[in-house]
C-alpha cells in the first residue's frame, strides 16, 4: 500500500486494515491522534512528566482493544474515552500512596479541552437517546447513579427501596442500555 493511501484513508478504513494485520495503518492512526491526546494529558497533569507514559499506555490499550471498536462512533471519540479512562486509572494509582490531605488537593486543571467538550457533548447526546428508551424506573436509577452521582445507598434511601433491589435494577438498566448500544437500536 502506498503512503498516500494511508494519508487519505478514513479512520474506519485504517482500523479495518489494522484488524487485517497492517501495522503501518495503526501508525497512521496513532499519528493522527497522538498530539491531541498528549496535550490532554499535559493539560490535566499540569506538565509533561507523565504524559508520554500515559500516551503510550493509551495507545497500547487502543491497539489491544481495536477489535472492540464500534464504527457507529468516531475513532477519535473512542480513543479519547480510552485516554480519559487511562488518566483516571493513573490518578487513582497515584492517590493510593497519598495522605488524606494530599488526596483532596486541587488538581492541576479540571477544565475540559475543546476536544473533550465536543466528545462529551456527542456522548451525552447518544446516551440520552438510549436513556429515553428505558422504562421510567430504570431511567430514574441511571440518572441518579451516573449523572447525579448518588451512591447505591443514597438511591436506596431516597427511593425507599432495599439496597439489593437498587443494585440489581441498576445492573439490569446498564445491561439493557449496553444491549441497545451494541445493537444500534435507533427507534
């Protein structure tokens, strides 16, 4: 395959080529998103010390999980989600060794990058689409748990339900949403 073909190929075409064994295609995907994701890490960390390691870890995860990529979403959105989750894991690992006082110190920057803001809006719109298809009870539970960030115990208390019921219903609601997303239910 010629270099020009890689340059003009869409992300989806490159993903398909990687899955067929073309490692050069992955290099082009990496080059397309490397700088933006690196900037994300630098901004979040307040410097570049760990950004290179996080970038490398992110793209290892992208490569390993490429077979799970859903072409309904943009590749960039998917890669940024992995980057965000990698960053969250990094912060959690780092906080394990900190004192309680240090854990609650303000982060370097919590403002989202323009790329994150756009991706978050896209994700929110897609999630709202599927959320509206859940039963009212499941919708309420998902909103409380994942949007309003109530604990299971707080939800149980507010809705006067047993804790086990809350956990079971949230689990079922998540499964139902995941099933709708994977099936691409649009009606």
